C-alpha cells in the first residue's frame, strides 16, 4: 500500500475521533444551559369518525327535531283556565273615603276630593293555555347546541326547527283556544323522522362537571333507537408544544376541555350509536 493511501486513512480516523461526542455531550451540549427535554411522543391518532357510515345508513330519512335541555311533554291536549283582570284607578287628589261603588268583585271604597276625583275601572277576561314547555337556553348552552348540530350534519343529519315546524302546522288552526300539544305533534309527524332529546345534570365525578343523556326515537313507530348516558369526556389532552421561558424551553400549560370540545365528543358518541342503530332497523 502506498504512503499516500496510508496518510489519507490516518487523517480519516483522526477526523472521525474528533467528531465523536463525549458521553455527557448529548444530554448537555453546553454547561450552564437548561436541560434538553426529551421530545414528546406523538399523540395517538383519534378514532375513526362515524360520519360516512351514518350518512350512508340514514339515507333520505335524516330529519331530526332536536330538544336541547328539554323533553317532549306527555300531555296530549292543552289545558286552559279563565283569567279575569280588574284595573282600578282614581284620578284626582284623594282626601277622604266617601261612598261605595258596586263592582263585579264586590263593593269598592272610592277616595274623592271635591268634584275632581273620578274612579276609572277596566276589566278583562281571557283564556290562558298551558302549552308544551320550551327551555330558554343560555348563551353557553346555545353555543354547545350549535357545535353539536354542526358535527352531526357531517353525518347527513338535517335538523328541523321545533318552533318553525309548530308554527307551520298550526297556521290553519282557528279559534282562541287551540290544542297546542296536538299542533306540535302534527309538526313532529309531518316534518321529522326522528325526535332527539339531549339533557344534562350535574356530576361531580365527570371531568366536565356534567353528565349527558341522549335519546333518539322514531316518529313513525315511537321506537327508542338510542338511549345512553355519558360524561362526554374528551380524554387526555394532547401534549402541549414547547414554549420559551426564563428557564429555557418548557412544556406549555395543559388546558381543560372547553364546552365546544365536550359538544364535539358528545356528537361523535351520538353519531356512532346512531350509525349502529340504523343497522339494526
């Protein structure tokens, strides 16, 4: 072997030895610097969404009337009660009680002051109905409902507005005492394929502080297709990215699941169960 080749080999070995790191150099490149953190494992991939399966199994029967934080009233007819009001007003400076006026509710003392005081009386009677209860949603509840509906629409679900459908069903009803329960039933039967109820209650053991109950019923048959309880727990939060701090790069603070996250989990669970229920039909 020539001297030139040996010289080249020797130089290569010296360079390789110089590039090899010391034992502790990998964990700590320079003294006095923050410790280099081990890269976090990649988060596990999320489970498959049910939207494609649900869309294919629903087909054209995809109309859902949603009762959020409300349930279908079990009454079949609207009860009315007669209400009478009586409004009395005395005009003028009242100085003494002088005289009695007979009225529908009995004698009434009249305060007068000279000839200027006058009693004005107005009565009204009407029928007051006890129609189906409608929950008044808070801003947060309405936002959760919106996220929930947006997710399920990916599975082909078409949501029917309860109030508008009831108005449309009752537009031809005459009389001052309509059966609002019957009108709502007609609206449900004429505009929806399914009735979905989503209610919730406090649950100290759930990470969200609430537990949800979801039910889905067929409007045609009355069959309960889906009925389950869930905390809609979003699971372990994904690893936070590193952020620069006074102590070097550190893992960011873990944030609790938001109402929108909870609504998305609830919708995904509902979609899976709906897709399974459509197979069994």
